[in-house]
C-alpha cells in the first residue's frame, strides 16, 4: 500500500531548487507522481505529489527533512499527507450574493464543503443554516486578510477553493498556493468585459449576447484558464435589471458545472488553456 503527500515550495527564484527537492525525495526512496512549477516576477512556486510504500518512510522524518531543506533554501516548504481515495474538502469564499453558494450546496458534489470564508459578517446565518463553519475576514488589509485565510485553509485541510461571487482580488501570494485549484465565476463571456460591473458594461455596449465564465484564478485578473461558459440572448427592450437576473441564474449553473468537471478529473491545463480529457 502506498502513502501519498503533496509538497509545495514557494520563495524567491534561485538555481537548483527543483533538483534539491527531488534529490531529497529520491534519497528517501519516494516516487514523484506529478510536478508543476512556475516562475512569475522572480517568485518560484512548485507543487509536487510524492508517494512511497507504507512503513518505508515515517511522516515525522519527512516533515523534519523538508523543514531542514526549507531553511537551507530560504524558502517556504509545506507538506500535506493525502489519500487519493478520500473525498476532497473545499472552501467557499463569498461576499454578499447567495445564488452561487445556494447552488453549490444544493448540487450533489463528490466533495465536502468544509469552510465558508466571507468578507461580510451578514453571511454567517446562511452558513450556519447549512451547518458549515463561517469565518468573517473584513479584508480591509489584503495582506493580513490573506494570511488569516491561508491559515484557515491549511488548518481545515482544504483541497480546493470556490469563489462564489467573492468580490475581492486575490494576490499572487495567495494564488500560488492553490494553482489551478481556485474556481471563480465571472459575469461575462471572457475575455470580454473583465473586472467589475460586467453586466453593466455589456448593457452599455449594446451586445446581443451576454454570458458567464467559470475559470481557474491566475495571477492576472480574469485571465485564468477557462473551464466552462454559458450565454443568453439580450432581446430588444431588455433592461439592466433583467440582464443581471438572467445572468445570476446562469452563474450558478455554470459554476456548479465547472466544479463537477474539476472533481471528475476531466480537466488538464496546458500552456494556460483548459482541455477536457
């Protein structure tokens, strides 16, 4: 029987990091199941999945070795022990709107909602109704807010994050830790109308078709790999309020579809493009 772990390495880019980490695991007779790395603006990020035969390597020994290596490299290295057969745990991040949150909780997902993080305290009763822990983070100071949120995600052993109309921009420091594991819903057919007030932009531009886009969050605002999209026609005489109502219904449906695709392990991101496999 195999044991599995996911290891993340983050810090300033420097020569030899991948070799040092992989050689360390090789010396422990661990196998590397998957490895992803990237460098953005001098910041290095790597996610590595490793496995080894049960009883051949203790968790405490691996943790101690990685902690020592982190000090030598002056980088952040974290390890999470995982079981591929267990259900994934996900967090939902929200602001005020409830339609996407409601749809996620109503859907029969093959994963467990384990935490709700909101930047408005008023969302607490709805989370409590679903017996989910709710954490209010004001988000006035993004650095402090993200530090607390990341600590909560780690404590709750969260596998992936769903932004259910969360109206705050996440920094690269946050996104690096969940590469292609943060699913967002945007109220437009990206790449058209990125950023805020997308429905108003569509209405004022006089487009005949509007829609929504579910995508992975990347370091560039609303430019992450697209997972799923949905569209609807804007008919003559249709006002902004009606466009928003049509769009919100579609947002919920497309977000649920995207999460199901993600959980079905049918998505692969290659050079920034999502391909269904």
